[in-house]
C-alpha cells in the first residue's frame, strides 16, 4: 500500500465544542507534518444529539480551508431524554447507539486506506473495542488537563475503595496521584451518583484509558509536571501489570469559535460538558454544502436557523469591536475581565451580588453576562442559548450608569483570546474550564477561580494550589453562592495585594514556558513529532 493511502480517523463526542477540539488537533497535525508525511483525515460526526446550526457553518468553513479533512455524518438517530436520568446518561447512551455506524465506516475506509490511528474522545470509548477488533490502533484525545486525566485514570481504583456515592461523602477528601486533595462532593458531576447510569459509563471509560495505544493531552509538560509524571509512571494505574500508555502533551491549543477559517490551530470547550441541559433534537437536518462534507441525512435548509446564525455572527462582530476598542482606552493592567464559559450562567440574585462587589471594589471591569439560569434547573448552566434579555432587568438598578466610566457590561459573548491579550487586562475571573485556564496562562493574566460544574473544581485546585496562578472565591456549600463582599475582596486581592503580584510573576513564567513548549525544539513540538513518528513506524 502506498504512503499516500494512509489515513487518520477521528471521533469526537457530540456538540460543537468537542468537534472544534478534534478539528484543531487535525489542523495541528496537518500544519506541522504535511511536508514530512501525507495522510488523509476523516472526522466522524453523530447526528441527533447536541446539534446546532453553528456546527454546519463551522464544518463547511473547515472543509474549504482544509481539503485534506473530510467530515462524515452518521445517519440521524432519535434519542429520548427522560427527566428521570441525567443528560450525561442520555448522551452516553446516544454515543453507544452509534457503534454500528462507527464499525461500518471504519471497515469502509480500511478497504482503500491503511488507518494509522483512530483518535477518540473519552466519551466515545464504546468505539475502542470495535476498532481494536479490526486491528486499528486507538488513541485518546483528552481535551482537559493532565490533572483531570490523572484523576480519571485513578477513578477505577477509587471506585473499589467505597460503596457510597461521592455526593453523599461530605467531609471526605479524594486524593489522586498528581493532584491535591479534592472534596468528594466536588468530583465531576457524571461520577457523583452511583445510582446514575452515567457513573457506570464513566467507570467503563476510565477503565479503558490504560488500554489505549497512547493519550494525547491538551497541556504542556512544564505546566503540569506532577500530573503528567503520575500518568506516565503508572501511579494512576496501580492495578495494571504492563506499562501505561505513552502520554503526548501537545498543547496549549488555544482558540475561540469565530476565528476565520484560515487561522492557525485552536481549541475550545471543556471535557465534560454533558452535564449541561443540552437540547435534544430528534430530527436534525444537515445541509450538504461541500463535497468534502459527506452528509448521509436528508438535505433540508432551516431558514430560521440560518438567519439566527447570521444575526448571531453580526452581533458578535459588533460586540467584538466594542470590547476591544473600550479595552484599548484603559490603563495598563487595570481591567478585571469576568467570563464564565460558553455555558456558565447565574441566577439574577447572584448577578446582583457580582455587580455590587465590582462596584465596591473600585476597579475597572469588563463583564460578560449571559442570560440568567432558570432557577428550577440550577447547576449554573444555560438551558439553551436562544432568547434575548435586557441587562438592566438582571442587574441592580442604576448599576450600568454608575459604573459607565470604569466598567463595560456586554451581553452573552466577548472575543476572549483577544480580550486577554490586551495590555489593559490585569485579571481574569474564570469558571476554570480548561480552555479558559490555558487562555489565561498563555496570555499571562492572573486569575480568580470560580468553578461552576463538570471538572472545574479539579482545575480550581490545580490553579490555586499547584500552579499558583489564581486566588479562589469562597463559595456557599451546596449552592456555590458567592457574596458581593467576597467578590470585592478577591478582586482587590488579585489587583492590589502582594499575593496578586506573586501570582502575576508566576503566570508570566508559565506564559514563557508555553511559548517555549510550542517552539521548534519545545516539549510539545517534540511530543507531536514523536506521535506522528509512531504512526509512521507502524
């Protein structure tokens, strides 16, 4: 078989964030190794869960700019979500239901190409056995950091040490290699409750981490020395009799979803988004607007969805210019930027506390406010993204007017990577999603850690106690509520205390290390080269 007939197949979890992450890995491989080795890349996409019009426009853009990447849509599957089970359980069931489609496509590609690697998301572990039976090497792409990888790798061992659900283990701490102690009730949501089918699926996923040919991680070795070592040395796999899989730290891959198609590689979205209240679409229509986009579902254009996407992009373009123009007028390192990820939102009561804390702090701020959560849903996650709201209706009376000389409040979105790169930004209040953590580190901006869901409490511990690049807010037990006084206190601590100065010095060192890691002879560049060389040798 000729060299040009080799292929890499990738399989992300449903949802735009997971797809972007996998695409960015594909772009990175092409960008760095197209002169040395030619291979095609096929990305498999599910249809029927966590679908969004933005996925189609993104795919068409990538298909045009990167013709060596092919997207293959599976036939639409109907999934029914019941209030009696978590969204994560529904998502995992949906992914498993696509196994027959995975097998069919892998066998089809194998007839014309030698598949050097099948790269899967953690939640797509059900496809591992299928690929292995065909003789295709399976690799994980882990889009969170090495600390979370270490915790998940050790999770099967933790499972054997208790019969209780973590959510009921108040006062108990979980200690995994490469991590600091984590309160059991702060474990990632899909594993909190043993009565939840998602718990057992996560256990299955984590048991298979050690069976992969390798694990690709979006971090760089110098940022998470202890966690990377814990995985590589096998401390996270105490019951494994053979050597652990090699770990390839190829990050940081950084991005935001609205970059032009020709932009360099980037990534987005945390690794455990399925706790979100994602809308389930039983009938997803996918417009096949590119010959590189192999749609296998009926062609149908949803005009309202197209218009919504156009309006969204127009509004974001306007908002981008407003944010950046305002920031460019502010003094150096004077602005605190607050943003809580693509899904992070708050109750109106919490928004008002944040506003009062910012106002009392006296510091300049740029604050991204998303539509408030529906109180009965909880979990600080937006239930869908449609629907406008007035900022004045969710913030204290007169707040915007009183703070207009030193503050800017924007609705729903800001160009985060560009914001963090501005000289005027001196602090970042983050939800601790891994993407945002990397963006803060790469920009060299000190952070205030405010975790909301998923694996973010793990990241908070890493940021505050290991990396020492953040201070953390004190959150109410159970509801995670943060008072205005606490917001004021932590903003002042970060922006004007000795500890804040120390954090700035530390994160600037990590910024330099990140640049070095991605350099010609850097650790991440070498890891990527080693990964491709492994494929070439097989």
